[in-house]
């Protein structure tokens, strides 16, 4: 997600600093961006010159202190609240006082993350959907302390990247995952109970409700571990049993069958990413 967000920002003529833990992770992120831009060039959605300019706008580093001159920061690590709070505490001390600090979380409390800083009024959620360069929507979530200027500036920035925004209050799962994840979870229950096969479940939802992907195929695309952690977060935050993760989903994650990224999830995939 981090590299995808960096790509979107660079294509919007913004100067980007991309931070990761290792040089290897940064090299992988840049390669992902190059491959994405090459696909746009092949489809004639971008010129080669535009793609090269976008790459030149991205600087990479393993040092968080390089954020010292940034006006806007988007954190995009995994859904680990304590780690996010640690990073936001560091960013609060490193970045200029006027800088807006955003998290790409899809489910965690913005208010609790903001509580790790001394500027909760400048913290909010900016949830890009995967893949960021393709999906038009960005979900903005205001924490309890987020002020109007921060929200308005963020909305303007995101829209300048060619995105459409929707706005959520700081509630577990926000808008999208509060609705999407229970559908995916129920698809796993239907599969576990033998109501139908994975293929039939996906076909029924895809054609019957005009979805681009069936829920189980979508889960594989998103990552079953991501789906599970999001459901667990919503379940914990609401205390409502209807968000209890399906045991079959838990088993897949326990077995390391995480979807496309591991080559096996609900479905098995060739190295090309196509289903076997």
C-alpha cells in the first residue's frame, strides 16, 4: 500500500519521500511502482516521459528523520495499533508542527492513534483502497480531535490526486470494511457449512449482484490475513458477535494460506497470479 500511495502522489506532481525499514523493502517498492507505471504506459494512459517524471519525484530512505521537512505524512504499515502509535509518537517529534499526520488504517481507532501525539487535531485516517493507483475512492476518517482545517486540507489534497472521497466517523471498520468484511466473512461461513463451492459462491455474488469479483476471490486478493485482522478489530471494537471471524478463515491464515501473495488461499494461483 505504501508504494501504491507514493505512486499516486508522484503522479499528482507531489515530491515524495518513501520510508521503509530496509533497503530491500524500498527497492521492492520502487520496482512495484515501475511495473505499475509501465502498465499505464502500455495502455497509453501515461506517456513514458510522465512515468519517468513520476519516478524522479520519489526519494527513498530508511531513516524516519527524513520526514523533518514534510507537510503531510501518510503511514501505511500493517494493522498493528501499538506499532502505529509508536510511529506517530516519533513523527510527532520529527515533523514540523504544522504537518498533518495521516494513517492508512482500514479499521483501527484514529482517536487512539492520535493520542500518541501532542497534535490530535492534525491526525486523521486516509484509507486508500488496493490498488491505490486504480481504485478511485479514498475513505477519510476524522478522529475525536481532528479539526476542520485538517480535514478540509486533507480532502483537497486527496482530490488533487484525482480521487473521490467519502467521510466516516471514527467507528470500528469505518464505512467500507464495516460492510465489506461481514460479506466476506459470511462467504467463508457458507463455504465451511457446505452450502456451495467457492466457485459457485463467487459466481453467484459476482453475477447476481454485479460485483467485479466474488467475495472469496476478493478475500484472496486483499489477503486473508488482512481480512482476519480487520474482522478481529471490528469484533473487538463493537463487541458484536456478528463480526466474529469464521473458523475456516482463521484456519486458512493459521496454515499460511493468505491468498494471491502466497500463491494459495481459497484458491491456488500460478506464478502469473491466475487461478489454477
